[in-house]
C-alpha cells in the first residue's frame, strides 16, 4: 500500500490498532480499519483511516462484529458508517499514527471517555480539564 508520500507499507502491521495522536500529543483514537482507493494506474493506496465501532465491527467476523455495529447504529443514529480521517491528515507513522491537525472523533470512544472512563476517580489528567 502506498502512503501519500509514496511510501510502501503493510497496513496490518503499520496502521491497524495503532494509536492516533494529534499534533499536541493527545491520544485521539485507535485505527480500526483503513479505506483503500486506486490511483489512475490501478494501484491501491490508503485514502483514509477508519475509526469507531462501525469500522471495528466490520473487521470482526461473526455475532460479535455484528453486535458492535448494531450498538453503534443504535447509539449514534446520525453517524451511518465509521468515522473517517483522510490520509492527508497523517503526518508520520511510527509507534503511533501522528496527525498534522486536530480532529474530533465522535462515536463510542468519545462517549465511553466522557460517560464511563472520565467518571473513574483519577482518570482525568490536569490537561484534560
């Protein structure tokens, strides 16, 4: 797969399940899937990073995957599919996927962070408040 700079990489090893970090070093989400497109010569390239339960559920086969997608649809009726971060927003791929600008990722991760994780004593950092 070719990145925006023509770099060839293995999406499974280099992208899937990697932490996505904004320019300030804050964790945004994890890569749940990738969107492929084809150039004029028919070569595949990564067009976007897909995140959220709709993307993750599609990667997981069977009942569990279908249940994850159903829950996402039930909780977020306005969001039909996975949240998409254009690959043009990716600045660097190393131990994390580093973005060139801040993005807001709605969906299950944000909901869990706000309603469940954020209520656990000591779960918030001073920078989060």
